[in-house]
């Protein structure tokens, strides 16, 4: 019975997108019914979550859903096959569960928007394509969901397309993701040529030569860097803040940006066969975490701080995957979904109440917005890794995995310390700065702040409860068996063989992790909690040019503009000028002049002189004889 419901759970968001989108398109009178349309979209995703939750409770072994052949070329038959195993089902729960809360929040947030019908239609379609991505049993079908997520994100980021900056942000996200997607397309073709199959289950049983594992692994990692915003394809994600705040929560917390982490965990067998690529993944992840953390410390846009926080946390997940701890990476995807969605929705509540995104115009908001303020603080403590909140458990497991991998090689050992400082300390510092400047002290703005309606605060409460308690499903080995690691994800995700750590080492690493987070919060309190915005201004003055560099986001966008965008424009203009000159001037001249020239030539050949004609005949006969001889 449960097996029969799974296709319904997958298809419901698509049905919701069609009902809300096409219904409003064909019946314009439905468009102003925002509460009705939002309720339908929310109810459908919630129902899909309940179906997957029931499947989760009743799960015993992988479930296969066989569909028709959607590609049939000669002997190649590619069916629409879906596989529900522990990893894909876990991701489906995250996508639909967090997605349903974001849908509910959006009803209140988008209440005044005339185009809300478009918003909810694309939000449902986004959930559907993400489910296709995580449930697909073949790489081409995964690629279909991968591209679908990219298309939906384009429409959602550019929801307010009337402003040029928003339209450009959507285009930037779309184009940068397409660059990475070429890697996924090339990688799946390479794997098919080597193995003769696209099925992920069959690919898992294959044996890969070193060059194939390294080459295909690098191509898939390129795709992951685009979708999950890693160096060098991360600059689209901060600009994605142009979309409505619930879109930012959906993209940055539980769905699109985690697709790259999921891809590496799904293809764990390939990366385990290529430890060199794993080292690269870990290095890129830690470097990205550092860049995201440093830039976040000097931003004043509340959503930009959270955007770069997401870049940093995604780098942390890739560091875990690079250490071979795929389950730890997925565990952090799970906990991060709760507290990062809570942070983004909390920021949306603040923006809704104050009409600004500049934290310099905020302050003291907890007294005006107690529910938003308290839940935001819970999320801050969770992402800072303060026990017993959720972020502590997943962060500690990743750091322990990096340390264990470090005992196997010198580079990984340095990556542990880099992650400890760049993630555990910096995250607590910039989040403490953000929360104190936003919710504590005295109010610096001009608006009349107020608490958000129940439809927006209820999801905040649910996410806050999750941010406190969901980490308990993945207890560290020191406290006993981790239900998540040993009894769930480990069934279909095989971690790289890492050395075991003694209990004493685990305790020491745990104390270092908590100490780094506590130190970051303490410094944030000393700078911003006691003195407020004036301390931030003093710090900016002391940092001088470094502050400006971080505030300008390291000027990476400017570098890309000069290195890639402007040369492209120059080449495009050159090609346009050449083509215009050819089609508008040169080609017409040739078309007119060629017949004239041929006519003149033929006219000159007709001289009316008999010896000349005999000469023509002799020359033609000679050419004919030569051709006959050589033939």
C-alpha cells in the first residue's frame, strides 16, 4: 500500500504547479485569491511530506518505481525509474518537510503580491524537480531534475523581474549553473561509455580504473561546485537574494544548493575509488568556507550575511565529503536545513516589519518582535555549534572526520585546523554580530516594527524546535550508536575508511569545537553586544582597506567581469559587426557582382574569330585526353 502511494507523493507537487499555474493563467479571476492558491500549494506539499514520512516509518528495503521508456534510441532504452532508498528518502523528507513550512510562511509573506499565483506555481514545480533529482535511479533522470531545479530557481530569483538588478541576478544564477552542468552531462556520458549503463544502482557495482574514477569524479564535482556554490562558481548565490525571502530560504536551506552535496554522497563509490579527487573536494570546501565566513563578517545586508553563511556552510559540507565522511555531510545538510531556513525566514519577518534589509537601521527588535527574536537567537546558537542544539552534533562529527582523515595525511590535518577556525569560530562571530546588531540594543530605524502574523511565526516555531532537537538522531560515537549513521544512511552511503578515534581524542575535539564557537560568540558580544553599531564602525575603521575589500565581497565579481564577461561582449560585438558587414554589404555586392563578372567573361570569350574557337576545341580535347590517361 505504501509503495503505491510513493508515485503520488512524487507527482503531487507537479499537479499543484499545474493547478495553481495553469488554472490562474486560464481563469484570471483566480489570481487575486492568494490565500486559496497558497493554501492549495502548501497543502499539496504537506501531503507529499506525509506520504514520504509514512514510507520512512514503514521502510524495510529499497523500493523501485518503474516507468515507461522516455528515451529509446536503437538499443538504448532509458526508463523513468525511481529508487527509494535510505538516502533518497531522507532527502525527500527534508525537501518536502522544510518546503511545506516555507510554503506556509509564504502565504503571509506574499499576501500583498499581485503575482503570487506565479510564485506558488513555481514553488510547487521547484519541489517536484528537486524530488526528481533525489529519487532518480539513473543519471539522465537525475540530470533532468538537476536542470529543472535550475530553471525554477531562475523564475523564482527573478520573481520581481521589473527591476533590472533582479533580472540580472536570475540570469547570473542560470548561466553559472549551466557552466557546472556541462560537467554533469560530460561525466554521465563518460560513465556510460565505460560501463554501458546509466543506472546508479548498476554503476555502484562496476569497477573503475583510476583514470575513469578521477576524470568522471572531477566532472561531477564541477557540476556540484556550480549547484552548491563552491569556488569558483559561488558568486551567483549571494545575488540570488534578489528573490523573495522565502525563495532564499528554500534555495539556500534544504533544496537546490544541497544538490551538489547529495550528488557526491550518491556517487560515493566513484569518489572512494579516487582519493585524489576527495582531497581536492576537501580543499575547495575549506577554502570556500573561509571566503564565505570572512565576507559575512563585513556585510550590512541581513540577507547577504546569511547568503555568505550558506556559502561557508556548504564548504563545510564539502569538506566532510572530501574527508570521505559522506554521512556526516548529509547529516549537516539535515541540521542545516532547519536552522538556516529559520534564519532566512526570521530575516524575512524582520524585513516585513521594518521595510529594510540594512542591519544598521535595525537594533532592539527583540522587544518589538519577541517570537522572531527568540527563534532567531536559537538558530544563531544552533549554527554556532553550541550544545545541545542541532548544529553542535553535525559540526562535531565533520570536524572529527577531518581530524581522523588528517591522521592519514599531512594536508588533511591542516584542513581540520582551517575548518575549526574558518567555520566553528568565524560562524559564531559573524552570526553573533548579526544577531546582536539586529535584535539587541536600541532601535535605530524609522519604521514601526511589529511582530509578524501567525502564518509566518508558526513556521518559525516549528523550525526552532527542530533546530534544538534534530541533532539527537546523530549522536557522536562517544555517546553510543548513532541511529542516523549506523541504522539509516549507512545502508546506502559507504564512508571512506577512516581511523577510529579514542574517547579521549573525541572529548578533546568536542571541547575545541565548542570552545571555538563560544569564543566567537564572546568576541561578538564584546564588540557588538556591549557597544552596538559604534563598535562595528570602529572595527571597520581599524581594518581600513581590508574592510572595504570584504565589504566589496573580495571583488571577485569585478574580476570575473574583466576576465570573462567583458571579453565575451567584445567578441560578441566583433562577431556582430563582422556578420552585419558580411550580410549587409559584402554578400549583396558578391550576389550582384558575380553574375556581372561571369557575363563579362563569357562575353569576352565570344570573339567571333575562327582560329580562337579552334584553339578552345584543341585545349578541351587535350584536357579530355589527360583526364582519360590519368583515370
